[in-house]
C-alpha cells in the first residue's frame, strides 16, 4: 500500500491507496476557516498548523485504512508546487518516515495529483484523456497520453477560477470559500441579467482578473439596488466563469481530438460547471469532491505511475515552491 | 541510553548519536555554515544518516530522540521537529525536547568553565533570541529582543556573560562596545551542537512525538499569500 502525504497549501492531508487504485482512506484536515478572516491563506499560520496536525492526520489515515506502518510499501509526498514552508512540513515528515523504515519514497508534483485524481476509485478514467483542473490555487488544461506525465495546454494568466469565485463572493458580501456560496445564490438568479466579459487571452489560456473588476463596477453602478440584485449578479458572474472554462475546454477537445475529459480541483464541485462540461460531446469523469479539493489520495494515486526513489537516494530531497 | 539528537534552529543542520557506552558521533557543521542560506531539507537527513552510520547504530538500538525546539528559524524548526517526530513514530520511540539556547549555552560553558553564558540566535528583523545561563540554570528564560534592549538589560543587571551563537556574530560590534565578550569568529561554540542536544536530552522527560512543537516566541505574520 502507498501512504500519501500532502501539505502544499492550507489542508493537511494523508491517505492510504492500493497499487490497484483503491482508496483505503483519505483524511483531510482543512484549515480554510482559520484563514478566512485574513482573506487568504497566511503561509506562516498554514505551516504552523501543518506541523500541529501532520502526525495525527497520518495516524488517522492508517487507522481508517485498517493498516499499520508495516503494511506501507511506499511513501508518496507532494514536493511542489505550493507554499514552501507548508510543503517542507509534509516532505520532512514523509522522508523521515520512509527513511526510518528503509522504504522507497515518491516525490509527487501536486498538479500531477489533480490531473490523475480521476484514475482512482471504482470507475477510473483511462489515458489518453484531457483534464481541466480549476481550484483556488490553479486553473489549467492538460493532455494526458500516459498517466506518468501530463502536458499543460493552457493556464490562467492571473487569478485562478476558485480565486475569482472567492473575490466575487467577497464583493457580493457572501461567505468564504466563495464557490459554494455563489453556486447557491446563483440558482435564484438570472445568468443573463448582466453581461460580464469572457476574456480570451491566448488560444487555450484563461484570465479572470478583468471579470472581478467588471463585477465591482456593476455593484457600484447599482448602488442601493445591488443588494436586491445579488442573485442576478451571482448568476451572471458564475455564468461568465463557467463559460470561459467550458469554451476553452471545448476548444482543447477539438484541437487535440480528445476522446475523454476529466475535471478536477475544487471548482469541479460547481453545479453549473458540471452541467456545462456534460454538453461537450465526450464522456466526462468528475471525481467526488474529496478527490477534487486538495487531498493525499491523488498524491498516492500519482505515485503509482512514477518511479520511486530508493533509500537513501531521497535523503537530501528538497521542496520547491515552483517545479520546473 | 542510546539516543539520537538533532537541531535546526539556525542555518546549520546538526545531528549526533550518543551511544549508551558514552561514545558520541557528532555531525555538526563548522561555524562558517551559519553564514550560508539554510538548507535543512537537503542537509538534515544526510547528517542523521551519517551519525547513525558512524555510530554503527540501527534504528532499533535507539531509546529516544532529542530535538532542539528553538527558538530559531521557524521553517528550520519545523523541518527538525517534523523529522524527529516521524523518526520517533516509525520506531515507536519517545521524543525529548531540548531548548536550542540551552544547548548553545552548554557549548559556551565548555570554553568558559566559570561564569555566565549568553547564547544568542539570530531572530532576523534586527532581533535576537536570547537567554542567560549560570551553569545549567537559566537566569533569564528565552526571549526575543532588539540587541540594544538586551545590552541595556545586561547592564542594569550588572551581567558580563560570554556570548556565542549566530546572533552574537551579527551584533558582535554592539555587544563588545557594551563590554560583553563574544567568542572568536571561528569558534565551534557558535553552532548549536547536536551532542549538547543529546546530553541535555538525557535529563529530559519522554514525550509522545505529536506533542512536541517549536518554541516560536513570536506570533506569525498575518499576511495572506498574494
Ligand atoms: Zn491543489
């Protein structure tokens, strides 16, 4: 069995996954609300909490899997990209755990984890496929010919899609995280009430920063009325984000001749996005929400396709805020 | 008892195995390592592995792991403590927490048998982490201060301790002007030695690995990532 550990942002995660892709446990300790009052993730606070939680979360993942450390054959850990101080907690813990038992270690690219999340579980997607990952930290389209690697076709040039939801929610006076809040409110509104821009930089790239400015202006223009039009604003804003994601995904499917689509990242939980990608003419894999948001099962899952480092080759392994 | 000790409170990563027969195998870098950028992730585990190898000790031979909990560089402390905890958990060993300033003071005492020791760890932002030791006794428990305030506090107390540590190297001029002697630049007393972490660890209680946290002595900066 593979023990996965992930601490690249504000969730402390550990999971146990079988070589067959079966998820034996997938524990996520979210710090989300802790950072909410700062309006974003505070790196030092995130790092401190990872250290407080990493032992307990790992022990919990083993216990829920009904496994002991003796049953672990490989340790997988996120080594980047992410917040460097946060990454280093999980990486140090994973390296020492593997070294003390002479186990092989697999350093995993966090984004690769998102890309292969749909290869886990009962109905795994099989390569080749196209993948859209949209979350609070990343938004990109990737092509997967073999599950051990992925090729980025396009990505956001400024805000991530989840960030656009968060910022929009703040402008509308809604809670954090913004995605679910806007999703809920949008159901009561008219998505065509306001026409927000769908900026289209590059062939398959995304840009969301102009959208949030457009929302700000719309709210200002409405003045007092903005409050009573909140549902329409939320619906139109969400439609603009989803349209941009779906249009790029459609273009990528056509250009690459893709036959399958997988989506991932926290924004994959959005109901309108799910509905929109279902219309793109190829079968779609949407993993359950605990595999969409940051988690360690996807890290252990990616490790199945990668060559492990033998003890002691990983002793000097470092984390990287950005991977080449 | 046989124990492994490690410290990552400064830019240096140090590890040592103190065997039950009293032999010590210390992999603590020289003082010039203090001036370089910290690289605990790439240096600590290799240091641990070489100390184990030199001592010809296997994991099952260890009875406890002692870890320097700072104060010091936050990221470094987390790497050291996360490493110590995982090594302990994987081998079902207890952890023992040791003050990095106490370990530094123990090194100063070796060079100045009598008198007071002033271990200083660079706290960045123009501050030092400091403590004052008379033998093994902490006259002043660890605190963070600007060097000017530290010098005033020493003068008011009438203390003239021997200072060492990367904090004393950074503020050598100011300390010496105030009549506080500082160890020479090349002195090994500037580095938190893992051997002293081991020795102090011998006298500390066992703790469950998950309970050991850094001694930060400073609130986190509440600035979100942008
Ligand atoms: Zn992520």
